[in-house]
C-alpha cells in the first residue's frame, strides 16, 4: 500500500512556513525532515509516525489514537504512531506536527 498523498499534502502545507524542511521516501512512506532530523512521516500503514521527546512518550501515548512505534520488535522511545482518526482536522494534525517540529528544533543540525 502506498502512503496517503492527501495526508502528505496536508503535512507539507503545515511545514511550508518552516526553514530547513526536506522530504525523503523512507519506510515505504514519505518523511519530512528539518535540518536532517525526521520530524514526521506519512506512513504506508496509514496515519503518521512522529518524533517526540523520549521522556514524554508515555504521557503522549495516553492520547486517543496513538500507539507506540515498534521497530525490530521493540518500542522506539521518542516515536509515536498517530492513527488517521487522530489527525482528521487541521488543528489535530497541526498539533501533532507542531509537537514534532518543536522537539526537532532542540536537536543540533546534522
């Protein structure tokens, strides 16, 4: 299954005000990076993969429509999945994308 191009366009629109944004095909989806750090990806499985502060992962997993990001059979701290149902409105999607951008902006450029 290909990633959701409409969702990619929605993310792209939210990130157009940010500097240093690039796009890269990754994990069968489309990732959006800032200064080389992945912020968010439109997943081929639907919804988003999102980068967040690792120490906030547990708290953020209490939100509806979120689940842990599992890579190689293990939970990846600092990463979440957000299902389509949690990003239907512009405000919902914007809140998640802003959270990822805010975190990535704390990281040194690659």
